[in-house]
C-alpha cells in the first residue's frame, strides 16, 4: 500500500512540477497519510426502462400477487432456485438476485418497497428526467440531484463526480464539475504531441460550452494518468461479470481505491422495459431473470471487491417507475407506478424491507392497476445526501420538497 | 472551474424564461449564409462545395436539396453501395443468406430446413460446427449491452478487414459471422451516403426520421427486419406527407416487433384452443407499448393532451396489427380474429363498434392532423436544423404550414429554410455536431477516401451514438448539452488526430493536399477563419518542433471550432 501510494504521489506530482501541484491533488494524494475525516462516497445506479419491482422483490405473502400474475409470479420460497429467496417471511428476492442475500444477512442491504416518484407520468423519458432532476413534475429544473448532493467545498478534486459512459446523465449535470468516463484507460489524449495543444485550445476558447467541459476534462486527465500506469486487480478472487454494469462498477471500485477524491458516481443498466416475454419457460427464467442476474452479480462483486472500504461507500439503485401489478397479454408487464429501491454499504442499516406495504387488492392499487406509492424516492436519496454524504442542505438537493420522511436507512 | 456550471445554468435558465430571441433577427452576410446552409443541410462541406453553392446561389441550392430527385447521384457512392447486397434483400432472404445464431441453431436441430443455395448451406454447416465447439468449450456468456468484448481483438479484426479487398472482406465476414453482414452493410451504407452522396439533405432527413421513429437493431427479430424498415418505410417518405410516413412505420414489421404491438390482442377475442393445452394457460391481451410511444414520441408529444385512457383506447384500435413469423422475416398482416370490436373513443373522437383494420387508420388520421402533432414535429425539426431553443415565431409559421398543407414535410422544411430565423446569427454555428456529424464532416473536409466504413462506425459509437443501436424509442437527442462531456470530447480529439495521421483503418487522408501554414490548413478544414485562440495554441505548440501537415490537420479537426456546425 505504502509503495503504491508513494508511486502515485511522485508520478502525479511530477506532472505539475515542484510547488505547482493544485491543492486538490496534494490533498487527494496525502489524504491517507494524515488521519482526517474520510470522504463518504455515494454510488447511484439507474435501471433504465422501469424494472418490474414486484418480481425483483417478490411479495410472496400477498395472495393477490399470484392472482394478478398467473404466468409471471415467482413461486413462494421453497429453497430451490425456482422460487423466491425468503427475506422476512413476506418478501423474497428474485432467485437471480441470490448473490445479494449475504449482504442483506450481514445487515448492509436495505430494501425499500412501494417507493418512487409521486408524479403520475408513465413516460420513460419524463419519469427518468424527473427522477434525475429530483423535481417531479417540474421540467424547467436545469441541473441534477446528484450534482446538487455534493457538499460545497473549495479545491475539490476534478473527479469528485464521475459518471460511467459516453454521455453525462441528467442527474450529474450542474454547477459542480462532473466528468463522464467511458473507460479509465482510454481517458487520455493518445498522441502526446496533441495533448498540450488541445488543452490550451480548450482552455482559451471563447466557446463557453466547450471551454468549461474542456477544462474539466484536462484536469481529470492529469489525475487519471497516475491511475492508468498500474493495471487493476480486484481483491482476492472477486470476478466482475463481463456486462456493461459489471465493468462500470469495477472502474468505480478502481477510482475509489485510488483515493483520487471521488464523492459521487453514477452508472446505469438498460433494457428493463419488459412488455413482452418478461419470463421464459418458468417465471424464474427468461429475460428479467437474465437482467437481474447481471445486475445482482455486478453489485455483489463490487461489494466484495471493496471489502473494508465499503464502510465509507453507499450504493443506491432506482428505476423511473414500476410496472403494472397485473401481467399483460404478452407474458410481460406495462408501465406502472411505485417500484423498489436498494441501498447497501457499510453505513446502511440493512437486513430489512422498509416502507409501508400498500397491498395489491383492487381497491389498494394506484389507478386500479399499479402498486401504490408509500415512500417518495426523495426520502431515500435525501437521507443518503444528508446523513451519508453530509450535505446539510436537503432543501437545495431537492428543492420544493420541504418535509422529507427518512426511513432510517443510514446508521446514525 | 465552476464557470462552466454557472454558464450552463445561466443558459438553461435563459432558455426557460427569457423571451429574447433578438439574435434570430440579425441577418448573416453572404459568406456566412453559404457556410451555414452547407453546415446544416449537409454532413459538412467538402473541398469545392462553398464555391459550388456560391456559383449556383444559396436559394437555388437549398431548393435543389429539397428535391433530391433533381440531383444527379455520385458514381463513387453507387460503386461503394454495390457490394452491400443484404440491403437489397427481403427479410426472408436475409434470414436465409445470412442467418443469425438462433436460426442456425434451429436448422442444426432440424427445426428449420437448410437453405437451398449451396453457398448459404455451406455457411450454415460451418456455423453449426463452430456453435457446437463453442458450447463445448464454455457456457453461453454474452454481453447483451454490447459494451463488452475485447477492444484489442476488435481493433485487430478491423485492421485485418480493412486491408482485405472488398470481395475477400465480405467472404471473411459472411463465413465467420454471417449475422454481422447486415449490421455491417447498414452501417457502411449509411456512412457512404453521408460521406459521398450528393443528396445530402435527403440523407439528413433519413437520419432524422429514422431517429424519430427509432427502432433498436438488437431486439430479436429486428436484427433482420431493420434493413427493410429503413429502406421501405423511412427513405421513400422523408419529404412526403407526414401521414404517409406515419402509416409506413405503423405497418412496418420492424416497428410492430420493436414496440410489441404484434403481440397485442383483444382480451375478449381469444379463440378456444382445444388442442394446444400448454398454450391455453398463456392468457393473451392488450399491450400498451406502441400506443403510448405513438402519441408521446411519434405524434402529439408528451404534453400533447392525451390521457392514460386514450392510450388504452389506441391500443385497442391497433389490436390485430401484427406480423407473420417475425424471426423468419415475416410480413405485416391484419388479423381480424384478435381485433377488439368494441367502440373506442380516442381524443374525444368516437370510433364505432364493429370496425376492423380501419380503426387504427382512423387513429393515424386523428393523430397526424392534431395541432399538437404539427407543433411537436415542427419544434423537433427546428431544434435539429436551427437551434436548441428555436424562436416561437418560427415554430408558429412551421406549424401553420404543417396544418395548411396537411402535413407536407417538404413544405414545412421549406418554410423553415426560407425563414430569416434560419439564416440568422442566432442559428449560425449554434449547434454542436452530433457524433455522426462530427466524424462524417471530418472525413468530408479532409476528402478522405473511405473503402471500409466500419471503423468509422466504431468511432461514432465511442463518441456516444452507436448507429441503429439506440435501445430506447426516444432516439438520440440533438441538444448541445447531450454531446458535450469529457469522455466524448477526448474521443473526438483522439479521432481527429488518428484520422489525419491515417490511423483509422479503411480511411485514407492524403496529407499532400494540406496547405503549408497553420492558418491555411485551418481555413481549408473549417471553411472559415479559425478562432485566434485556436491558431495561437497550435502555433505555440508547433514552434518547438517540426510541424507535419497531418498533425496540424488533426489539431484543427479536434479544435473547439470544428465541433460546431
């Protein structure tokens, strides 16, 4: 550890020359030497396309669930892989999420059910936009909740907010610098003759949009160079799945372990819009099972890879809305309302399924068709922003949301 | 460091609240007009284009672009399109000639007959052997999101393919990965048309409408249905009446499959299945997916004034619009047996009980003539061709034209291209190039010779816009903020250096054509005066070493100046 840090330090500082390294860099590099309050990290994962929360965390204790889904319902736990994984006698995980059960048992995974956005839209685009802006029903909000969740500070690291992928998601945009990184190793100008010139061009251009993004980019590039010199090996025998989310989470783990000043990260997984053939020959097989398998194994690998570092890391998952309680005519589900969220990490008070369960009887459904909402998604994200990241101003993270009701997912 | 965010915020706030569109009142000078028309109607000027437009006159040139049938096509394009035979086949032929793994599996298990054509049959047999060997070696691990795969292997593969001659290359791909032939052909054809085609606006429109009525290539049967979708539903209608384009997409097997309508049936109209017991358990019924996106994304827009009730009613009207045997390249059929015969009310209009296929046709009439549609389509076109926040006055005129001409797309485009707002300072260089536009414009500006376009498609994907692979029905956005971020900017700069330095396989830039000074190279590639800051940066850097024309060109193509159009 010591030698790696020393190596990082000398190579990173070397790029700037003696005495000229920016404050964030020296702080990032020396952080571990002097005991100072450790930075908390929040990783947000978006399941785009609206995951079927009722099959992700199955209310097997609810008779109506089986009545509404004759072809889709996951059987009650019977300790085989073709049934739900019992959590508390009423809820169970989809068997493809079994890798997450040990995290739940360790008390580090909290599940909130019947959670989501109070806005009634069933448009993917609008619902994602609202969830990322953090202002349901309000389209004029210019920035995203994850950007606003960053506590204010001077001399912050240029990679304090990182999103994995080729575009910067709505949740990450805003006043605080945030960078999109498709791949850590590719995050550089490959031709050294061009690097400095491009930096100077983008630093000096009068094009305001490109000037800002360009500056942020080159500051981050310098920091990445120290990481790129060493290949990454996950802890022990941890194997990340070769899926996009698996690879993205591995890169986030790499950033966290490099102590470069990461505070919030964003990754996403697509393809959850299961209108047709959500299940295969059995309800526990097929499209959704495959997706959840990729999802669960990636999250579990991340948790294991970070090990003790998970003490400072929280991961939260979300999806724009849930799906119809009743299955549709093509072995799938249509757009619904409330859904399920996961939060896990060393600082999470887990081992429980939280939130009031509204029931699935006809009169209990939202608009007679969807799971009713009992927890606002901002209650979950707001608690993480305030109690985990230490951002004192929840009102600025979720403007207009005055009285959040925290569910107690962060340990005090 | 915070400046960018504040600026961004300020721009967004201005966009949301300001009514100051005075920049759209300020006219351009003649040179700017020419460059602006080229930047917006084409995929970027080629050497000689500015002079050609000047000679013809901007107005006449724009009019010609609006009537592509009057423009002679480039023989270089025809030559490049010729070998791409899968694009001229029916889905059924594609499935037979270049079968995807599922079909090969089915054939190897005897569930489907082997192709009659000996060459295709040999291909299937070869694939069957490969499949078996693979299954024995390891499980079926695959990355569905297409981001995995070894990049090094991909690069080597592209290098090998780029150095083969076209015939040999085609055989290599067809023998090893027959299911790749169609995606390759689609990508190549799109890029060749954008790079070499003379009917540039038509090509921009094809890109716009495909994106508007997006279909995702990797969703099941769409892998083989997508080529005819673009060819038969989109391309013939890019300047037609909107109603015709809408119906062409509504009836296309690719769209019916992508948005699941082919599976949507009336819950009351299930015929008893006495014999197929295992199927009897599968209750079938309505699927809302297409009905929703038809109104939200294709016609009215999300705030266009429809309700959840309307979505269900529209879905009921579309029951029975389905496909025969999608995986074998089936065709559109209307199946009256599963059609909902009840009365429906769509946006307040009654559709009487007892109808058939015409129920959905009435829906298309209602939607294509709705004022929200006129506004929504006009706005989307103006955001693509004018500016991210186009002036409302212009939108009013476009929407009125849409209404008055019963949705004549050419007339709406003409109203936009004829306007003072289009040729204004507010629009001039106001758009950041999309990845497709950036890469094609660089190839055109440098007059690069492209004989294998797949490496260019790979670059476009790296910049954030994998072609034919937008999974969501929204298509790709056109707003500047969507394309400006660190990962994309670095990828743009790296591409610029690589292209100019002839490190992109399949594309060849002749460095001898570059001028002899930094300023001249910049003028040559930007078609206007470069920014002082850009020139200074290049000159300062090059003062220390011998400047090569290729390096200067790469720096210009990666400069902030080149990112705008």
